[in-house]
């Protein structure tokens, strides 16, 4: 067996393992949610008329080769508050929403938070 055919088979095996493993081969730049401490009504000036808001942040992946995004809680909370740093989100509920197309060739994974807006 020639060195060229062994190298070719090794390259095909490595690419197959990477595709089946779902890892980004060319570029990966994502943030995933791990933890978030939500304020409770005791921690803020809560009122019965506090609005309920929702926000999301997403990671995306294309062809199992490139992935990017900020799918963390921080981005989802900032999206819900729309950049207003004087407000705080409390009684937060978090969920993850995944959309995959064409057997995962394009994937979008989003962290969705819903909560009430209060003042400190």
C-alpha cells in the first residue's frame, strides 16, 4: 500500500469523524449558557404591573465546518432588556430552542429567557 493512499484514507477518516461528531472544523466561536442567577421579587422593587418580556440569543453552524454566535444567558437577557441597564430581569425562565435543517447542515441553537422587568 502506498503512502499516498494511506494518507488519503486517513484524511477521509478524519473528515468523516469530524462531520459525524458535529464539531466545527474550520472555525468555532460560540458561547453556551452554563448558569445565570435570576433576581427574585424580594431583590427588586417588584410591582403587579411589571411587564413580562422575552429575549433570545443564538449560536449558528453551517456544514459542520463553521459555527458562531452568543447563545448564552447574558446575550438573551440583554436582548430582553433591550440594552436598558437601569432595569433588571426577575423571575426568569430559560429554555433552549434548536432548529436544524438538511440533517444538521445548518443549525441554530437559541437560549430564550422570559421574565418580568423590575427596578433596583
